[in-house]
C-alpha cells in the first residue's frame, strides 16, 4: 500500500512539471511575437536647420540625361589657333618710356601696350613733310606745264620730265606714310610744330597679356619679342583618335571632357574637323573640337580626358557625390519641401566623367530637386537616428 502511494505522488509531480514547461514555452513564444510586432519602420525622412545646410554647403540639382555608355574615350590637349595668339615686337629699337598694361590683363586690338622713345623717327617725319611740300610744288608745276603743252608753248619733253618727278614724289610720299604708320604715327597729324620721338607699341589682336619682356628705361631692341598675347576665347580641343575608332567618329559629334587634373567639372564641345593624315610615329589622327561655352578655368596647353558620343543613347545620371551607399544599398535624397529631404533607394549603373547612372526603385518627379552635395551627411543623420532607436 505504501508503494502505491509513492508511485501516485511521483506521477503527480511529473505531470505538473510538464505543464509548467509548456506554459513557459508558450509565454516565451508570445514575448517574441510581441517584440517582432513592435519593430519600428526604417526612417527615410530627415529635416535640417538653416545652420546645418550652410555648414555642410548642401546643394541640389536635377537628374540629367547623359550618354555614359556609347562613347569613345580619348585624350587630348587644349590649343589656340595661330591667329589667336601674338608675339609683339617693334621695327625700330628705343628706350622704354612707359608700360601701360600688366600680365593677365585683357587688351583690345589697337590698344597701346607701351611707349618707346626713338629720335630716328623725327628724321622720318621731317622727310615726310619735305616730300609733302615738294609734292605740292610738282602738282602745281605739272598743271602749269600741261596747260602750256595744250597751247603748244613748251616742249613735250618738259611735261614728261615734270610728270616723272611728280610720280616719284607721290611714290615716296606713300612709302614714308607707310613707314610712319608702322611706327604707330599718324601721318595726317604731322606738322612742323608737333614732331614726336615716341613710338606706341600696340596690340595686334584682342586677348590676355601672357608675358611682358620689358622694364622701364631698358633699351628695347628691334624685332625682340616684347609681349605675348593669347585670346583664350577661341580655345579648341586637339584629340588623339586612334585608327580603330576613326570610322566611328564624324563631324558634329558631341564631346564631354574634363581637365585631366580635375574630373569634377565637365565641359561640352563639338567636333568641327578631322585631320586626313596620321600623326608622326603613331597610327592616329587629330580630331578638332570647338568648346561650347567660355570659361576662364581652361588654359592653352592643358591636357584633357574626353568622351566622344557616337550615338544618342541617354540615361538618368547624377554627379557621383549625389549617390551614397550603405552596404549593398544605394540612395539619393530628394527635397520634398524646404529643409526636408526624403531618402530614395536606387540601383546604379555605369559611372564615367564624374557622373553615375541611376535606376530609381520608385517614381521620382521630373522636376525633383536632388541633393548633389551633402548627401553623405543626410545618410549619417538617418543612420544615427536608426541606431538610437
């Protein structure tokens, strides 16, 4: 009887223990489900203050249509046509009296760059006035002799002699006038009371002063280069196009290029000419392209990296800095209202010339303002916010 009682007690405790374990398991499962239910959604909105926007220098822009795939990569150099660069010298030497420009300044064609003193030009002016006076006399004498000839009073030989002297004086006058103009002296302003010993050195083209080879009081030799002038408004590209790509390129093709030392700023150009023979020691020709806009950051001699667009394929693209990554996920940020920005997931494609192809995973308005500078700061704000929660 005692053994039966012990067995009953043992069975009671065993059953009770199993029920407690089942209850604990159910409670644990219930707790996990509740935790999963309370998980917060991912934050995709961020608001900045005016001070924050100013501190990070945040900028916005639009999604651009760019050709990042169907292009030919080429290298080249910025060049100036010979007619848009000049080396200034003088025909007659002299002492430098004034220098009227500085290096880097813009000058217009015909503007005085410097003044040279040379006493030899005084003799040239004197010869001009003397010949001018002789010319007046010979013109009057020729008229008189012609009238006498018509009345058969003088000999034909006399008229011919005067006519010959008149022609020689006219030719000499023209020669002296040309010499004076080459020295920058206006012959029509010369009189016995206003001789000048100063020669004005003038700019043959409009452009920027690149180099000055003068100092005050220095003797400037004839035919020595005194100034270098370049007109950067007519810069163009000389691009090296290899044999395998020649058939793919034609006049009128568009080009996007950057300074080889700064890929953050792109410029556009259009091919206007293709050379018809190979360059020395290489199977390549030069393609010449006109730059579409004027800029002071591009200078003659700069090397460039360019992409020739060989078809009209275009894709959505943003500057590289506008696309940020968090692991394998990529995002851009769109301004929804003042100081408010929404994170949008995108897939990325080809990257080239400082731009990246984007494939949005949700619809973006065509006029959307996308953050092009400061996107990483927005990502850090959202990441920090998720971490805190």
